[in-house]
């Protein structure tokens, strides 16, 4: 199981490889939110998202002989790029299985990092069958996107940075809003904050109609989404919380917050105009929750994680056109 010791070890392996992303703020955003708002800009991480942390943690944590055979991953984009870049930097092959309707930028970037991309039709093909066959044929090691302790540990290094940066800002009590798919980032941050900044509490944020973690926290058991497509927040659309991540969130996280696609687009535009950062829809849901769901928040200070910035140009232009 993931632990603070694993997170600290992952941080040591990531030192000199991952960026310490900034904690940003804007008086304009504070005014909209009605409180102090800080933004942890993981969209500025290598590969354009926090997923590089987990990818590097997992690849670097493998036995060297196993790692040399190569790795395989399933992803709609950000995990794909994080694992592909980590594998490239370690000099080992990577195969990434991606849905054919994934954003073009994410597919192109994954290939640019040197990975072999295998596209599949998510409506008619079984990615697990494809992955099992390729793994067996080539001796590849599967790196899961969120339900994997080494990946959770890598994502948890974000939480260690948040605790340090919050202390630098004099913030000892705050809600930390995190975009949540399967829960790897959210649970990793929760574990890190439990140990390093117990006054900071994680709140998962999700898109409307894909609020499996929010519903699971409310019911106390893992709930499933009825669909895995139908929102622009592609980066965080998962069927259900992870078997490893959910118990961590059940113990440490506050209630989830659900935002609309339109609110995510508006948050993207505000992040660009006020913070000068590019954020993708799924990566903007925590900022949207901080800006437009103040009634759900309790603390005077909020830290929102913008988890990724890999957005196709036409979708980003639409956000700026409508709300910029």
C-alpha cells in the first residue's frame, strides 16, 4: 500500500528530474472566490501534467533488469505522456494503449516522447485484452494510471510541495481542491498532507455526471459511473475510484465538489487571463470549484491544483472566445 515513506522515497528519486511547480495567486481570482486562493500549477510540470511524477516514480522504482524490458500503460493522454517521457529518459521502450478519440495533442506528444502508441476503439475493443497480449508477447511491465502504490507515491510529492509552499505563505489551515479521476493524485496528496500539514485537507473535484468519487465518499462504498465518455474533461473520466485510492480518500478527504463543463471552460479562461497559464478542462475542475462553488467551502484559504495543461488548440480557443 502507498505510504508517506514511499512518497518521501519517490521525492528523492524525482529530485533533479521533476519541477517544483509554483503556487500562484491573483487578487482578481481572490475577489471572485471570496477568499484567499492559491493555484498549484502542475500544468507546468514536465509532459504538461502531474502524471510525470507518477510515471518517473514507477519507472525508476522497477528492478533494473525488469525495467530494461520496457513498460506498458493505458491512458487517454496525461499518464501516457508521463510514462512515455519517464521511459525515454531511462532509455527503455514504452508501449501506450490510447483510445482513438483521445485529444490529438496528447497522442502526438506521446509519440514525440518516443513511445509506441497503440490506438483502440473504446466502444468496441477491450484495452485490457490488448494490453495483456502485448505484455505477454514482449515482457512489458504494466504501469497503472492510479491504482499503483509507486504511482500514488510519485503524485504524493505534489502534496509535500504544497505543504512547504503553504507554510511559506503563512497558510496553516486550508482546503486543497484536487481534480479527481481514479484518485491517484488526490490520495497521494492526502497522504502527504496528513504527515506534513495536517491543517490542510483534500477535497476531490469532478465533472458533472462523472462524480463517482463524490458519490462514493457520500455512500461509503465504491460507486460506478454509467458512462466513460460525454464530458470535455477527458483527463479525469474513470469508471470508478481505485481499490487502493478509495480507502485513503475515505479516511482523509472531505466531501467532493462537482462542476459543470461550462464552469471548467470559464476557469480555463480565467487561469489564462489572470495567471497566464494554460489549463485543460479536466485540470481546471478544482479551480472551477474554488471560483464558483464557494458555498461548498469552509476555509478562508483555498489551494486549487491545476493538474494538466494538455488541451487541443480549438478547445482552448473556444474557452477564451466564450469567457476570455
